């Protein structure tokens, strides 16, 4: 009888642990699968970190990451943190590709007047990150944070996370989780509207 009771307690404990881990995992997945505008974060209202040790994933981009003078920033810079291992990141790539293509066309007609998108992969290998760029046909500049220092400087807690920077280089908004077209355009319009 003692052996059965002991076995029952172990099984019950195992089931409890399994349910707890499953619930926690679903909670994390839920957090990163929908956009959440964060109202209080470490970079809010501060200059965007510009001196970053990042590896450029596209040889065609020879500019240093966010190498802008105070007056040279685009009207809005969107910095999207992602990983090849992140399902919500893969889900938002078509949206980012669509808008970055439109902004590139806009830039060719109205230089300095259009939003700019930059991607930063983390917790990834160069090979895996480059594969994602190739698979999704991403044409906007992408970098990779190899040592995690930039991740800390930006206060990134997961993937995807997207930061919106105004024309003065000030971080104005942060979205945790999957970026929707509505939240993308809402934040861009908010920043551009306040500056006009």
C-alpha cells in the first residue's frame, strides 16, 4: 500500500510539472505571437544605441549600423529584432518585405522622406539568419548580434521586437511580439504626424 501511495504521489507530481511547463510555454508563445505596444521600457525617449558591434548580413550594405548624424535620421527608422528560430518572426517577414519594398520605391522618388527598416537577428548563426533572408527574399539591411551586447543595450527580451525611432534618433515606441500592419502604420503615422 505504501509503494502504491508513493507511486501515486510521483505520478501526480509529474502531471503537475508537465501541466505547469505546458502552460508556461503556451503563455510565452501567446506573448510573442501578438503585438503589444509597451508603454514603459528602458530606451523610451532616449537616443537609439548607434555604436553597435553587429555583423552585416548583406555585403551590399557598407554603412555602419544606424550611422546617422543628429540631423540626418530618416523620418522614422524601424528596427526589427528577429531570429530564424522564431515562428512569429517568420510570420511577419512578408509584411516587412512588402513595406520595405514600398519605402525603397518612395526613397528613390523622395530621398530622406520615407521610413527605413533595419533587421537585427540574434541568438542565431550567420548561416541560419542568411537562409531566412534568402527564403523570404528580404532586401532591407539585416545585421546579426553575435555576442548579445546589442541585445542588452536595446533591452530586447524576446523575438520579435520592433522599435520605432523618430527623426532625431529618439526611440519612441516598442512592440513586443508579432507586428501587425495596423500597429506598424499606426506608430509610423503617430511619429510622422507629430513632427509635421
